[in-house]
């Protein structure tokens, strides 16, 4: 319906400058509609993942820190030494490629052509991921990074301590250039 209404207005216009303005208005409007739909999908996805995460909480969860542990990790009594870290099938480059393939660039709005974020998530004992949170300067880039990470199809091999699978906090820096 929206397409046909904009098309009618476009066809009725005889001035090329006004035709271009109608076309630009249509493209801008559709981009905004896409953004609104995307925000709704993000909200639904995060709600579902949060409910899943709540089901996994136990009385004394153990989160194993990644290789970039901080003093805060030690203060929180998190275990920081593992014999085997969590790994993605095919390695970090396979993870980067899958996240890049799943990343919805049309949902990112920025004047800056180069964006960065750090996505932190927990690799559960069964290799699934939870608690995905991206922290960077651009809100839309962060949300798209979270969606892409939640959408990966492969399972991680979990971290191990003394041969026993444990939860593991994984830090995944992400940078993209937009043209």
C-alpha cells in the first residue's frame, strides 16, 4: 500500500526536482519503517533470550573469565584460569565470518564510516551462548552486533577446568567500515 501511494505521488509529479524529492522522501520513510521494525524484532529477541537465560540460572553459577581478566573479575570471585578455553568450530575467523554474514548493515545509522564495539557473552557448559551485550559508541551498531551473535548457528566447544565443562565469558571485538 505504501509503495503504491508513493508511486501515485511520484507519477503525478511532472517536475524532475520534485520527483527526486518524492523518491528521496520514500527512501527515507522506508528506512525509518525498517528501523522501527528492527527495534521491535530486537526487543522480541532479547525478551526470548532473557527468558532462556533465566531458566539456566542455578543457585551458584560459575562464570569463567576470558583471557582479558581484570581486577574486577578477581573481586567477583570468578575463576580466571582454565585448562581449555571455549572455542568456536573453525576458530575465531570462522566466528568473525559468520557474524559478518549475519550482520544487518541497513539497520545501522551513523555518520562515522568506521564503527567498533566489543561483544561480551557467556558460553554455557553445553556450548550455547547467553547474556550477549555489545558496548560501543553507536547504539544501532551495538544492537545489530548483538542480533548477529545471537543468530550464529554453530555451538561453541565449552571451556574446561579439570576436564569438566564450565561457563566462560567470551569477549569478541568487532569493527566494521561502512561506505
